[in-house]
C-alpha cells in the first residue's frame, strides 16, 4: 500500500502554521528586495523563527525561493474599463505589465535564475506562460476586429520581447533606466502589433 506524504502545514494547528509559512515567505521577499539570495536560515532569522521550524516548511533554498515567487492570481492586468482601441489597450497593458515586473523584480530574477539552473524542474506559473494569457486578453479587440491575425502567436511574440528577461537585459546590459526600458518594451510591443495589423 502506498502512503501519501502530507505537507507539514496540513496537519494540526493549520492557522498558526499558515502564519509561520507566510512570515518566512515575507522575510524571504524582503531579503530578495535588499539584493541578497537568502538561505532558509536567513529567512528564519529575519522572521524570528527557529531554523528547525523553518526547515519543516522549506527543506531547501530552492523550495523557499519558489514560494517567494509572486502569487499570480489575476486573469488579467487590465481594469474593467480598459480601452477597446487595440493600440491604446496594448499601451495600458504594457504599462501594467512592466510595473508588475518592476514591482516583483527581485523575485522574478531569482525565479529566472532557478529556471536556468534546473530547467527540468517544475517552474513557477509565470514561467509556464500565464503572462501570455494576459497579453492575449489585452489583444482581444484585435481578435474581434481582424480575425486574420493569429492572436496567440502575436501574444507569444510580444511576451518574448517585453517580459522580465528583456527588462533585465535592458537594465543590466544596455544600461537603460527603468523609464527608458519601459518605453523600449512599449514601443517593441506596438511595433509587433502594427506589423500584425498590416499583415
């Protein structure tokens, strides 16, 4: 008979365990934002939790860092009253998407590094393509107004040229400011949209 293992947080005193887990994740995010790549014991010290307890929740650094990845729950980054004009709507999306990437930059950088170090391991949701769905939603007016455009492929192209990977390159290699990088990815997204609409 196969015995299923139960996560530590799932057994008894679940509310307290959830608070402890959340404290460790919050501490990890703080440390990432300060520029460090914390080990489990670093998060435990910041959260004022014993190392032994911390390791019950996160047996290694990778599991801790993946837990600190942003919780990607919205189906879209656009508000209900987003523009319906394709160009204006894409601009609104790119502003929100770029701000999202900047807000979560330390965690996204860490997530990207983890993905590159162990490409066969399970990836956080963003790395599996949730952002492509966000782009597709932003391009919905294109699907309605110009059915000949392959919106799915256009969304992949825009995501590939405007995501956190591109922003990191623009900041670290090209030496752009955040404002310049935001404008670069915005213009890139608009150029891809314009090309698709012409086609």
